[in-house]
């Protein structure tokens, strides 16, 4: 067997391993606690949007990208042709994020945005695979203080974000990438429920 054939085999094996990991994480999402959390978060999102409220989302790095992606599904469309739903990814405004980070601290970049944009009955979704992102914890605390329904998408349960949120969905996966993939699936499912119930 040539070196190229060996490399191709190891690449295929790696792909198969990652697919098996992903399937394992997705199977965890069938658990009753996850199903209950999805039901409650979807209910909060539907209630907020039906009442003229909005969904705020935040996270760092890949979770910031997921927050942007999920907000776009609401403002644009997910599966149904409809009027836009109000959603804001709090990391979108680079000028505000960098000004707040510079003038106050990076820990406050999302909490100040929540205080500026959040209203009672709105929904705040914080995403973090570790569940320890200080700026997301502070955002959840600010949201709770303002009467928002606060939701945490985290990895393992028992994190600071889980303690700061009203509703928690925990995905205890084998690594950051698999947890992020699960968070995106959960967000898509919640927003599909919202579309079906509101359209």
C-alpha cells in the first residue's frame, strides 16, 4: 500500500470517527431533559414573538457565529415564507463591542447590549460550549434583572451560565465542535417550532 493510500485511509477513518461522535451527541438530544428544555424555550420564543418582542442571542467565537446564524434565520426566513421576526445577535455591532470592551471591560460587552435592547418578555439565548463565558453569564444576569426569559445553551450541566439562566439545555459532548453542532440543531428546531406556530 502506498503512502497516499495510507493517508486516504486514515482520512476516511477520521471522517468515520467524527460521524460516529456526531451521531452519539445527537442521540443524547433525545433525552427527556433536552426535550423539555426545547419545549420550554420554544414556548418562550413563540410567546415573545407573538407579543411583539424579540430574541437576543450572544456567544463568543464559534458560538458568536452560531448566534448570528440563528438570528438570521428569524430575521430572514428559516423554512416558511413569512414576515421577519425580531432578533438581534449582540456581537454583530463591532463598534459597540469594541467600545464597551475598551471603555468598560470585555465581560460587559453583552450585558450592556441587553440593558439597551432587552425588554420584559423578550428572550435572551446565550451560547457557550464551556458554559463559563463571563460576558455571557453577565448578559444572562442582566437579562434576568430586566425581566427577559434567559436561556443557556451549554455543554455540561452545572456551569455558571446554567446557574444564571431560567432555562437550560445542556449537551455533554466529546468536544467543542460536536457541542456547537448540537446547539445549532437545537436552535434550528426551536425556530422551526416558532415558524410553524406563528405562521
